[in-house]
C-alpha cells in the first residue's frame, strides 16, 4: 500500500547568509567549575524526576534543580538534587532538606503541604547567595560544583547531639 505524499508548506532549502565567522579558537576553552566560595546563584531550571536504580530508595520522587552563577556566566551551571518524602523513615530529614533550600532561595511555601509540580515552577528564577564546594573528580577527571545548604537561622539545632569523643 502506497502512502500519500505530503507537501511541505515551507522552503526546504536554507539560504546561508554568512560565509565567514571571525573568531579566535585559542580563546574558546572548556568551562571549569567555580572555586569554593560564596556566589550569587539563580535557579534556572527545576524539574520533578525520580531517583535512579542505584539509590537507597529507587524511584522516589525528587527535584532536579539547575543552578547558575548570576555574576559569572563563564562558569557552567550545576545540578542540586532534593529527594522528596516517599514513605520511608527518612521523610523528616528529606523535608528538612527541602525546607532549608526553600528558605535559602526565599521560595514561599505553605505549612499545610505543597503541590510538587507547582513548587518546581515557583523555584525557577529564585536567587540566593550560596556556598559552593567542589566534588571529587569523576572517572574522567571532571570536577563539579556542589551547593552547601545551610541550617535555617533562628531554629534550634538537634537536641541530644553528643560531643565528639576525646582522644
């Protein structure tokens, strides 16, 4: 059986207007992670996804947040992951990690709960001064940035923490 031929309603050939692009390829270098320190960061993307098969809780919902350096456009964006509650004994710890991130980036939240997709959209565009560290090199030798999310100021720290042992 022969399929009908569809006619395209747009030109099929592109006209190349520029024949030469002036550049100095010696100035074009691979981007490098930022040195450790404090930077003005902005959420450039936030999506709801799931943890991978090798995680402690595979298939758990999480936010994959892409952060960019507002004042340093030549430093590559990096990802920050926030695992959401999934009915395990670490749910309170996961919610605390989310709350710390939301407070740091001044993203409004409601104490009665949150819409997962709606909160992801609310994060985009939020900015904060954040502390950045460097991760360990991967198999290829690449080093990536990592966000250190601080404790919430004004809230008490965990009670009952023991002092480190004396040596």
